[in-house]
C-alpha cells in the first residue's frame, strides 16, 4: 500500500510519542530526511508525495531502532555541532549543544592571543578540537583519547573538515602521551557522571560509551587528575577550561584553587546551569 510523506511521518510520530520519546516529530523528520537524503523543509513542500516502498521499509526500520532507545545520531551517523555535521558512531559520545559554550570560549581565547597550541583531552568525535581548528586561524592541536575506536572517528572528522594537517592524535590516558609538550590552552569535556548514577540515565544515553560517561564514585575522578597535572603542561598564563555536570561547580572550582589557578570563573549554559569552569596558570609574577 502506498503512503505519502504526511502519512508516514504522522504514523511514526504517533508511535514515538506513545513510547514517550522526546521530540517525536523532530526525530521522525530527521530520520526520514536521512533515508530520502533531503531537507526536512521538503516535507512541508511535498507532504503529498508518495514514497517508494523501499524507503518506507528503511524508515520504519530506523523508527523501530529508535523505539529501542538508539539515539537518532547513531542511526543517521551524524550530529550537528557548531554548525558542522560531525560523523559519529557508538564509539563516541554524541556532541551536545551545551558543549558549544566550552568550545566557543576556548576558541575566543586562542583567537585573542593570535592562535597557539592547545590540547583536547578525551576528544571523542573530535567535536571540540576540530571546531576550534575550523574557526580559529593559526592554531594547532593535540587530541587525546584512551579509545582507539574513538580516535578513528576523530581522525575521520578532521579529514572531513580539512584540518588534519594541524592536528595530532594520541591514544592514551589524559596527559600520558603528551609528556614534554607545553600548551597555550587545555580543554576537556571529561566523563563526569557518578558511577552509581549511570543506571538512572535515559535509555538512549546508556547506549553511549561508558568510558565517556563514568566519572567515578563522585563524578570528579577526571577533574582531579586533569586539574592537578595541567600546570605542568601549560605555559604561564595558559588556560584550562572544562565542562562540568550539574551541581559540580563548587567542587571543581575548589580543585582549581588548590592547584593555584587564578582568575577562575564559571560560565552558564543557555538554561542557566553552571556548565564550564576555567582558570589560568599563575605567572611567575603572580606567584611572588
């Protein structure tokens, strides 16, 4: 039986809504646009267009997987971040809009000093690192991840956006592969979910790699290591900026203070939630 764009989207939206899937209409439109390789806008122009049976079957297959809790980004293989369409898969955390706050801030800092050399710890898909390289001139980067599979995705994205000539990728645990290097800035969106909270996350979040989510018993394990080790890898006056989880600002700020960072500040996301903390390595003059 033939069906129109309108009928297919209506049916899929109702199925997703019945399962309490967030944004059911948006998810249905994104998945159908992926199948048909078109824009979502086209659905409103061609609502009565009859779809080929093959396309309907492929679309329904994706809807079924979405009903199982598979994120839309994994189903399409892409996620937009900073206006760029990044390739993603189950080996990397899906980039979130909130992380754009961190990316824009670090990018602006590097732009203000005329470029420079920065490190991205736990790069995942490379979204932070590659976006900065794409939009800021005269910068070079080292991107680190403990997962070789994640690094493969980041390398692919770096080539996709033609910044691979300014980035080096290292497989290792945080600073371990960067011994001897000094950076103008260090950025990280580390795992920050407390271990016991992982099982309470939405089903679709639980499909993302636990390596990129599990922050230890209190969610602060990676902050302790990054913040205590960062001064060794930063020039005087260099920037350290990290994304944080809800209600972690006070504890993470305290770690910055104990590591003698100065001019420590907190940035809120668009919902008013404390999302980013940054500070600068003390210069010799500051330490006197």
